[in-house]
C-alpha cells in the first residue's frame, strides 16, 4: 500500500564513519507514516567501509552526496542548500525517529505560522546510555536557551529560518552548533514547539563528538555562544540571574536533603572516630 508523501520535506543525514548505524537511521525515515520527498545523505569524508555501504543504498528518494571531511555544520549546510522544500528535517546517522514524527511535526508547522522549529521528547539508547527515563526538553522561546540547550539537534524546521541565520555556524565544529542554531533562529521571534512524546532515539556512545565537546571544549564553546549573542545576554541579564538563583536554591535544597538522609548520617557516624583520633594527635 502506497504511503502519503510530503512534498514539503527534505531529510538531511550527515554521515562520518557511521556505516554501522546509517541504514538504521535511514530505515526510520523510510518507515514514516508520511514520507519526505527527498533524503540527502552527506558523506563527510568517511572511511572506505562506510562509503561502500552508502554506495549500495538504492532508493528513489535517497541521494548520496560525497564531500571532503569538513565537519557536521558544513555537511548539513551542503545538503540543506540543495534542498528545494519548505521544511528541513535533520537526523544524525547514528540516531533514529519513531514513525510518526514527520507527520506530527509537519502538521504543527503547517498550522502555526509563528513556529519555526519542531522537536520532541526523546530516549537515549546504546552502550553509553545511563538515563533510562524519557528526556523532556522544554525549549519554546529564546529565553529557554540562554543557559543551556533546551532542544534537540534532530528536528524539523523551516528552510527560511536556516536562510535567515546564514545556516549552521562552522565556528562550532567542535560542538554546540545546534544550541547556537536554535538561539539564532529564536531570537528572530520564531518559536520552537516540543512534541510531548518520545519520538526520537538518541544513541549514546562511550566516546562521541558530544561527550568530547563537554569534556574538552565546554567553556570555550559557551564563551563563543556568549560573544556571538552578547546583545541577547545583555538584554536578558535579569532573567539569567533569576535562573542562576533558582538553580542554586534547588542545589542547596538537594544538599540539605542529602545531609539529612540515612546514608549521610551513617557515613558521618563512621567518620567520627577518625575525627576524634585526629583531634587527639593534634593536641599532642
């Protein structure tokens, strides 16, 4: 039975050495309740094994684009630039969507002219996954993104939003490019809509670009975001301070609960003899 096709959607899948996962990502798109009109898989200078897997893909909707390795921002921009549809769906080659995401997100963009981006709740899976709960990003307005990325990298958005902000900023090749991208779009008065269902599956690896970004480049990348959007942060300084105070109060309450807990009291009692001995030694 033939499926409905949306002539308004192009899917962009950048791929770098993800031959082991890219077919799973592609299958999650090809089994959607509404199919996209085009799927671009952009090979970002992958190894021979991945290139061979990509060359063997045969589907009328899929086109493989081979470029030299320049990073995910350049790969996404390259594919989006070729797209002729109103809407763009980004998906990393090691992740996947549940089969109703395109249908539900297209409906939102078609019926809400103020919404520029649609993403959803998601689940983590894979060898590095430790959080078994549904993860619920809360982004909608630009203020939701001032202190953290409150969206998801894989999302459906209007191509005109991408054009307005000049695409993904290649100075964020080490990470946080989606955070910067959402900030750039939302400060132009667009809104983000979050589908409150786990329709996206995010693969966690023990070693990945995201974990590297946090471990090695977090401070540097946050400073880049601040400098690029300094006008936004200056304008919303009071809001940011309120958020910091709120988070500090939450952390303080959690610490107090921990200190009152049974485990803390037990540990404290076990340490008392050691503290007593130290006091005896210090008085001699």
